[in-house]
C-alpha cells in the first residue's frame, strides 16, 4: 500500500470493559497509527455514566463515532465483542481487528456473577480500571445484554489476536470461532488477557493485515541562508 493510502484508512478503537480511551493499549496503537498518517478515534464507551452502562448504549456510541462512513473497527475484550456485534449489523465496516474478544459475553457474564443477587441489590461494585477505583454498575447491564447473541456472525474479514494464557476469555473460543469462519484469521500469542507485553508483535501483525503505510517521516525545514548587508 502506498503512502497516499493512509488518507483512505480510518480506525475506530473500542476499549474494554471498565476501561477508557487512555488505556495503555489504546494509546500505544493511537501513536503507531498516527506515525503512519492514519487517524484513530477512541470513543469513551460509557460516556462518563458507568453505572448506567448497557450493550445497547455502547453500540449507540459506536454508531455516532462511525457516522455511517467506512471504517475499520478494532476492539479489546468487551470492545472486541462490541466490534463484532456492530459489524454484523453494519456493512459499512470494512474489516475488524479483535484483541482477545469477549465472545459468549452474555452467557459467560451471568456465569461469573449472580444475577439474582445483582437484581435484588440493583447494582454491584466493580473495579473501573480507567478511573482506578470501584464503581457501581446497575442491573440493567445484565438485562440489556441478554438480547444479544453470544457470537455475532459478521461477514467482514477479521484478524483475532489472543493470548494462550488468557484466564478471562479462554483462547479456545477465538480458535473455534475462526475455524468456523474462513475470513477470520486467529494469531495466538504467548501472553495473557491484557496483551500489554506483546504490543510490538501485535502491531506487526495488525499493520501487515491492514496494509498500514510505512511511518511518515517529518518534513525537514529548509535551511535558511544568512545574508549580510553591509
């Protein structure tokens, strides 16, 4: 891909659950894409109202960020699941890059937490990594998630990067999904769920898959010539 191709590439990055646009992965990839002249948008998926969070609400944030225009969706964990959900419903999405995507999220979330206790209390405390403290999350999160499929059937091509030591989303889920979808490639990495120790290897895979242009060197300023007037 030529350097001019960067003008036609646009990436929207979807951070993970209880994270933020300032996450280390999001900012790493923002810098990498920016150095190649590729814009990357990172919307805040909870819009600052974490207690009211729903899957439907996050899909609305993505819709406003994409704006009905062609885009590449890149998502981490829950952000990867959201990217798959959105792409399955929006053909303007060109391709996907999914980092340890939380496939089977609705079912696995109910297995992780007790819906009965959550419903009775109205909300639970969860650690918000973006804020660095515990935040309350309302039961509407569980109710809303139940209407969505465990494994979205999108038609776009996708690259999945998943750590073999992931103890949050089993790597077998991604491998099985890719095995059933010829347009999905999965790359397994020696890492856990966060994948923060394999950022450079991931960038190599992602830039090759997307055909990201080489780093654009800054234009040097012409040297000035001093003219002395006697």
